[in-house]
C-alpha cells in the first residue's frame, strides 16, 4: 500500500508523523510526503520542516491518503490545488483519512457530506458547514473515509486503519515495534477529563 | 526553555517528533533540530527527512536535550561529534533526555553510569554495557536525566518532563491541546500484553 501525506505550511508535525510512523513500519507499506511543490514545508511552530519528495501531480492516485491538520488548515480551505488533489485521490484510494483539523479539508473537498466525522475538539463544530455530523469520538470510520480527533489521535487512527487494511496481526506488530503502550502522566487529554478552565489555556497554545 | 533535538541518519521520526510537538507547544519553550551539519536528515524508513537548522557547534548549550533513537543509533555509538556534543550539553543542561535507543547514546556518552534507565524493549539489555541498570518502565527520571521506552514513549516522557520543568498546568494544557487521550485499538504495545510470537514479527519490522 502506498500512503500519501500532503503537507502545507503550518501543519502540526505530530498529525503527520504519528500516522506516518505507524504505516511506514507496516510490512509492504510505503509512504510519500507530497506538497504543491517538492521541498521542505514548515510546521505550525516554525521550527521544523518536513521534506515533501513529490508534488501533488507526481502522485495523483495513492492507495491511502492521510491529511494532517494544524493552524495552517485555515489558510488552505479554498486551495483548489490541494482540495482537487484530495478529491481526485479519493476517487481511486482504498482509504481517505484525516487527523485533527485535516477533516475540515476532507469536508471542503466535498467528501464528508452526510457522514459522521471527528476533528480536534476546538474546531469539530465547523464540520457542520460541510454537511458532516461532528461526533465526539477518537476515530470515526465511515466506509473508506476515516477521521481522527486532535493531533495525537492520528496514531490510534493509523493502527485502526492498519488493522482493517493489513490485518490485526500486522497492526499489533507495529504497535509493539513502536512500543505504543501509552501511559500519560496526567488525565487531561480530553474535555471530558481536563480540569475546568484548561480549554482556554490549551486554545491559547494552538491558535 | 530551549530544546535541542539531535538528528542522525536513520533515526525514527516519531521518537523526535513526539517530544518535539509536546515541548514546542509549551508556553515559553522553543525547539531546534541540530545535526552534524544543517540540512535534511533522512529517517529509518528512508521516506522522510527532517531539516536540522543548526549544527552541533551552533547550539552547544541548550536547556534541554532530547536524543531520539532508531536503527541508525548503532551507526553513531562511537561518533565523537555527537557523543561529545551530548556530553558537553549535559554539563550545562537542565534536563538531558532520550527516547527509545537514544538512551544507548546517553550511555555511550558516559551519562548513565550507575543510573536506572529504560530503552526500547529490544535493546534495553545493552544499557548494561554502559554501567546502567535497565528497567522495564516507560519513563525513568534520575536526577536531571530522563530516559523513555520505545518510540511512542517520548510523548509520555515529554509530558512528564514538562510537568516537572514547566508546571503541571502547562503540561496538562499541552496534553489537551494535542488531545492526548490515547485509545489504542489493540493491547499489544508492551511485551507484557502482546500475543505470543509477536515480538519476532515486531523485531523484523524495525531491524
């Protein structure tokens, strides 16, 4: 399976690299980072660039699409080069997926109309403008469209995807290879469990 | 706080980008990727390059060091440019940390003698050759030296570090910002829970 991960300025690095690491370790899977033009693309912190090795035109029909999110999503919601690539790729892909605000790009490309979908908690409500039903779930599978919640949820999404597309044993082998036995030191990763007032502090960090 | 993350060929991308994303979102923290020379450095899959924006000489005394692992670790266990940088940085740093086989580099630099430490399950036993006591824990804090288990454990490590260095509220705000409420679809991320025989399959993926 060939995975394409589109990069655009001010994406969130973990949105892309979480699923990438899961899928690129899977037996028989490869991944390519694509962008409007090949070359380094800077993330939302401005301190990391990932290198896209292909343009959208170079890889029009991957098997799997993983669209990351980040504050830069809002600059490309009407970028036809990206949205047109997503739309065309989706016609041929086995799986079209997103992490975090990346689901807004699937929506803007017209892929979520009438579907349940998730996103980062701060922007999930915006999915409605694309005809989607936002749901408070970490990973949402709707046919061959899979959306994940914020940032770190891309790791869970990629393991779920790999289990469906490559078999549970392959997914479990990758999980053990990356020692994904999460033990967060705090229980603050969801609005359901975070202390009161934390959402404002968190929003301030990402906007 | 200024975090330096050294890159060397065939590092594992998530080892670096997990902690990076946690720490670079923290209020008042910045991160710089360093390498022998500035420029793109290819990961262990050969399909992703992260750009180092500084050389070791450019950033000799960061506040925090995060050393990632990966199969490439074994090519740099005697690389004095890297080990000397780690050793000097550690003299001045508030925190010196590692993810996955990165702890072997802390060991090779002479930083783990007599300390408890962790690493990826596949290589943790090698810590003994550096005088460290390998322990089966996800994050091990020994004074200002912090080691993490394999790959994904860097996220937990960075949150633990941030809680200690920047306060629990800052760490919890980042946790919510990156929606780190992990829900792996399988329980195979540790040798304690993985199905029998999975270790061999996992090892085959990473070596």
